[in-house]
C-alpha cells in the first residue's frame, strides 16, 4: 500500500472516495490498523478516558501525547499519523508552536486542535512552519465544562456558524477539518463548503472520512457509548476482521447508518 499523505486524502475527496480513520495509542494496534488498510491513525486525547480512566480529556498532558505518538509511529508503515494537542497546550502562540513541534518530532505528520473560527491565527502560524493542521469543530470535548456535557452542537443558526468557521479555517491554512456530533445536514454543508477533506464522528454519512475511538468500535469500552458508535467486533471473529469490516463499511458508505446520526 502507498504512503498516505494529506494530498492523498485531498485526491480522494476530489474523486468522491471515502477514507477511514481510527484512534490508536500503541505500536501493536498501529500495525494492525495499517494491515486493515485504514488511511489515518489519530492519537486522540481520548486516551485520557479509554487508557487512563479519567472522566474527561482535560487531565491529559503533552508528555502523555508524545509518549503514545512515538509508540504509534513505531508500528506505522503507511498510515497518516495525526496527534491531538491536549487541553491548554495552545494557551499562547509560542506554546502552540513548541508543543506542536514536540508531537511532530515524536512522529506525527499533522496535529489536531479543538476550537472554532478563533483558531485561524494559530493555524496560519503552524502551517507557515510546515506543520499541517486539522481543526476539530462542533462538539469539542476539551470545552465540556463550558458546554455542560457531551451534547450535539450546530443545531439551528449554529449550523451556519460552523460552515462559516470551516471556510475561515481553510483560508487560514487548515489541511483537514474534523466535525464531532452535529446534525447530518451540517456535516453535509461543511463538507460541501470546503476543498479540504472533512472527517466526521457523529456528523452524518456525507463527510469525506469517518473516525471512531478504537475501544468503542471493538466493543471494549466500559459503560454506555455514544449514539454514533458501532461495535464492529459483534459481527467479527477477530480484531483484524473487525478493523477490516470498519474500513469496508466506511468505504462503501454503509457506516454510519441512520441510527448513528443526528437530525
Ligand atoms: O480524542 C479523540 O479520540 C478524538 C476523536 C474522537 C475525534 O478527538
Ligand atoms: Na481528541
């Protein structure tokens, strides 16, 4: 398989081809995800919840992210590696640049930051220095205390605001966008409004790519999972089969189905 770059994803969007993304936190799963043909691995700060047992992503440190990014890189063969900047690691432009650089040195090919239209100046600073950026919009788990819970975002007029933010962040230099927990129509509108690929999680079937948390799609997450999650292990005999089934379901457009989406 050929090495996946942001240009690969861009060409796939132009060709109307879907791509799949999974979170990954270690070298063994990194190798398995590569073997399944999945295009992108995300070292998500969701590791604070699924690996560390916290009840939010806020306690995750940059050192944690660097450690896991380096492990995922060691198992990688051809996937594009994206790493999250954790809570408050972008508190100023100098901090943003230095912390993004640490993730890149650990093996990331691009970094992801949570926010809104206000991310634009930081995205420009990073991209000018050769660090591609994915802007995470909609439900941004690092702001859960301000949002009052993990709730659907972008309903009503807020939907148009998300489209406007997406256009602004692409103009600022964003290479990818990620939309979490928004109505399917908003996922569709944002995806149509920008040339850069858009990854969705609970954002409907029309985004260019889909992402899930590894532990959720393998059915090992403890407790209730979100509406947008599908357990691919339920119909598979092995982890390898479940990863391959997820990839195929995203490619063919059978995932997400109606029941995984918000109206
Ligand atoms: O941290 C994470 O896993 C994420 C995805 C859920 C998008 O940001
Ligand atoms: Na995250």
